[in-house]
């Protein structure tokens, strides 16, 4: 077995965290604990090392047309210093990966994809680039990547940034300096909270000094807010509460963006792209199944692979599931036939041989919209940061509606 790969901050994780294997990397699953880290992001701010994710630069006179061909969203709609969520699809319309593309300047893009697909995606991009006048360069080891997430993320980063972050809208980007290090910042994230992804330029695995300078500077700047370094465990529970997909679980090459509820990233009017004909056919004929949220009505922790049963018939499997640290209930996602995907459909999840009652709910389970407003089971409700008891009471109201 080959040795596990490491990120720029491995020595920090080794000294402070509980390590696990993920996508061939040695990564922290937690530091103080999943619930502590999860709630820090919901209430204040947390920082994640996500340098295990894949990063490449796509440049050249045909960079835009190339990326438009290999992704489903419309890259031509991007202005410089803006980003978009999108998918790679195969010719059958199945999702090869979900990713974020940032336009650094004309003819230069930063492409960020999942750690589990680093080699697959890079090789696929290189293969498809041969007919275009572009350069595809893997920069994963030369750019460190952190996620600073939570309602206090902006105020913490602003203390150490040379640029004003307050005007940066969601999916917009800017260049700044932190500790005299060149940094690219995008207002993006994977938690359901406000936040930023921070890319430290010109660092390396052999000499990670710049990565450490920026990481330590953010930790120091957030000390008064109780910033917590966060591991993969909290990253997973946060994204699941927010109804966001995890590749390999909720997205695979056998699921399409339309089935996954990601039709907003499929732009059929932009010209040809890989998977277009298959997705057009599915759109015309209608999807047969759909990704749904499931909220358990009894005690139990849903896990991937568990059967989802309706009227005594197994109709699907849990793709992602956990006990929500915020809502204090079991939550899951699954694909169900379209006729059983309606909100309020009664289901049972088979957990350790026991059938546990649940109900189909709208996604996201939770996602913050503003300082005083959140999505709760797909519905807008009032909830100031930290007023979780009121939020849980609202959940019971929705349940009984």
C-alpha cells in the first residue's frame, strides 16, 4: 500500500488533530470534536484545511470554449474575478464530478474539484484539451487552500486582509495579501454559512512556510471570536445540513445533475457540451427519480446504504446521513422515484434491522440566508444566529403542519 499523501499543514494536523485516511490523504477528522467544530461554524467561525482538493489552471485563447465544452454551466457568463458551481458529465449525462471554476482574468481560470477525483479529473481534462488551444496545469501542490466559514468569517479575515471584503458578494473573488503572502479569496463554501475560500499562492509541500503564515494569521485574527480549526467530520455534517452533495455518495457517474436537483448548473442554450444530448433527452422525457431530504421522526442515525422503504417496498438507499448537531434529529438524503419524492411522503429507513419512521422534506435542512433568516426544511424562517431553541421549536411546528 502506498504512503498516504499529505497537505502543506500536515504537521499541524498531526500535532493537534485526530487523523484519518480520506481520498488517499492523511487528514484530520476532528480536533476538539465534531460537534464543537460544527457549532463554531454555525455560531461564529471555523477554518478548514481543504488543500487535499484538486486545483488546476486552465489558460490560453480557447480556455473559455474548452471549459464550456467539458462543463454543464455557462463559463462565458463569468466576468473576471467571479466563480461558478458546475459539473463535469460523461456522455450519458452522469456526473463525473462537481466543481467550482473561478475566472482569474481573460483566458485564465482556476478549476477546483474533489480530492477523490484529483487524478481522474486532471487526466480527463488533459485528454479533452487536445483539440483546443489551451494549457491545463496541475497546481494542487503549489497553492494551499483553506475554508474560513461562519457568520464571523468576514470580520476575522478583514482584520488581516489588505483589501475590503465587505463588498464581495457570493461567488465573487479578489486578490489580497495576508502576512505579505499573495492570496486569492472567493466568497464560496460548503457549509451553509457565509464564508470564504482562501488560496495561498506560490507555496509548496517542500516549503509550506507561506501556507503556515496565512493559516496561523487567520487563527490569531479569530481568537477573540473563538475560531476553531475544523476537520472532515464537521465539514460533512455541515454540508449535509445544508443539503449539499458529496461526490461518491450523492453524485456518481450513474446520477445526472437533473436527478440531483442541480438543473440550475445545466445550461442547454450555451452550445455543445459533453453529456448534452443525454441530458436533453432526460429533460424531455422527465426524470424518473429525484434526490430528496429525509427527516427521521424517531431516534436513529441514518447512514449511507441503508434501505428507504415506502409502503413496504424498498425504493431507494440513503446516500448521505447523520444526526444533525444543530437540529438534533436524524437527517438523510436519498434518491426516490419521482412519484414518492413529494414533501410529506412517509418513509421508513432500515437502521440496524429496525424500521425507523421518517418523512420527505424539502432541501436544505438548514442554510443561513442572512443574519436573521434561514432555510429550515426548505422554508424561510426567522432565526438570529445562536437562537437554536427557537429554531428547533419551529422545526416541530413544520413537522406538525
